[in-house]
């Protein structure tokens, strides 16, 4: 087998502190923060003059990570930060949660807003999409049975 595991998902943000606080409030744990620059990163990402800060947050079980990156240089091309959920590309990240209403209330304090509505799928799940920092769509899933 060629793949060992999925290591992390990278998310580029403008406000690294706010994005980190949002995901920590959700229940992820800050694994580390670091500045990133130099020729090696330029070659990896295919850009010149990269200067960035990263924060890595992980799920409590240690199996999943997000790498949040704030690029200081070079200047990024603009993107639509509030693209709808059906726009091609990576559109949302899903987290299994307990007490979805409590999670929603805590994330609301960090600026999160429901994209649609909190709904129940059969007798299995309560689900919703929230838009967090930088327009990131986070799906919350509370298993009922």
C-alpha cells in the first residue's frame, strides 16, 4: 500500500489567531505554531519569497489535523471567501461532535453562523453547516444512535 494515512488538511487564512481560536473552541487541540520561510518552502509550494506562520490543530484522538496558514508574502490572488457549498473544490470539513447545540452556541461567540439549518437525518444524526473564519464551512454531526 502506498498511503499510510491522511496527515492533515491545509487551510489558508488571513487571521491566524481567530482561526486557531475558532478550532480550539470547537475542541481541537493546538499542536504547535511556527514561522515558515526559506528556499525549501518556496520550492515545495511553488512560490517565491514565502514568509508564513502556521498553526497545527488536531482532534482529541490525535488522528486528524488541520494546518492553518497565514501567508505574509507573496501577496495572494483573491478568492471568494464565502463561496456556496456547491462550488467546486474543497468546500467543508466535518467534525463529529457531542451536544451540537452547545457547540453551535460556543462557535457563535467566534463569529460562526449557520449556513442553512440544524436538521435531523432519520434517527441517526443531527447535522448542520456553519460558516467560520475566512468563510470556511464546517459541518457538525451529532450521532443520535
